[in-house]
């Protein structure tokens, strides 16, 4: 009788241990899934957050927008020059860079975006290092990122539509503009500049009207007082930007 009791007790203990182990595995799996939303590497988490921030769809559409990414001025110059390739070389070029999946199917598509960009107040600087350039095909915006020689940097999000929704957004009402407007009398290319967010010690955000276009300007690791020196380091002319490609 004692023998059978011992066997039964051992079986119960084995089943109990297996059940606890299964629960622990499921709990660990759930925790990993939740933690998977953020990276253990702070720089990776920051990159993901910033990348999503720049391309937020105001309509909350679930599909990501199509973008054309260039990590150097030379890459954008190659994009411009692709219209002179023969048909087979052009098809290989757009597939190699995944442009065919992001709105570029023909040379006419390339020409269209080149002509659009030429009209914009494209920032160019000899003091800041070019980092990247992104054309959002679906939302008609141009994003450009620059790094300063020290630790900070700045970005420009330019809206192709001069009457963009930002202009009429409630957060830029008359009262707010009166208190958060920065004088731009010495900068004729910049018609207006408003502080959007200066609460963060890391990120500052401003809305500028440059040659009639809405431009969202962000500075990183810089005090609010640096915005005027930053903007004075840039020219907002496509010709100057094009000259840097040569």
C-alpha cells in the first residue's frame, strides 16, 4: 500500500512540476512579446521612435507610406541621373534600390519628383553634414537630416502643399502665435517661425514658413536659443543644394 502511495505521490509531483514549468514558459514568452515593442539598445529604440514620428499618417492608415530614401547627396544625384540610363539599366537600378516598390516605375516618375523637389526651399549648408534625405511619396513631404560638427543635429520636414493642414492646426492659433513667435526680420527667406515644443531637453520643434512653404524644424541636443544660429547656417535654395552634388 505504501509503495503504491509513493508512486502516486511521485506522479503528482511530476505533473505539478511540469505544469509550473509550462506556466513559466508562457509567462516568459508573453514578457518577451511585450518587451519586443522596445529595444534593449537605447539608440535602436530612439531610432525606431524618431523614424515613426516623422512619417505619421494623419488619417491613421495602417499601411506604411511609400518613401524614397537617400543616405548621401551622391545617392540622390544617381537618382537624378537614372533618367539617362537605358531601359534595362534603369529597371535594374530601381529594383536594386527598391524604388519600384515605392512609387517609381518609369523615368517619368523620377522626373516628376525631381521637378517637385526643385521648387522646394531645400536646406543646404557648408557647416552641417548631410545625413539623409527622404521623399514621402504618399504624403508629399521631403525630410532632410543634418549633423552639426559637435554633438547636435537638425532636421527639416518640408510640405509640398503650401496650404498644408499644419497651417490651420488649432495648436497654432493667434494667441499662441503671439506668445511663441520668433522674430525673423534678419532672415528674408523665412517669413515666420513659431516655437511648437521646447519642453524637452533633447528635442526642440519649430514651425517655419520658408518661401511660402511650411517646414517643421527640429533641433537635437541644442538649446532653444540656438535656433537662429542654426537657421542662419543654411540656405534654402535648391540651386545651392544642387551645387553640393558637384
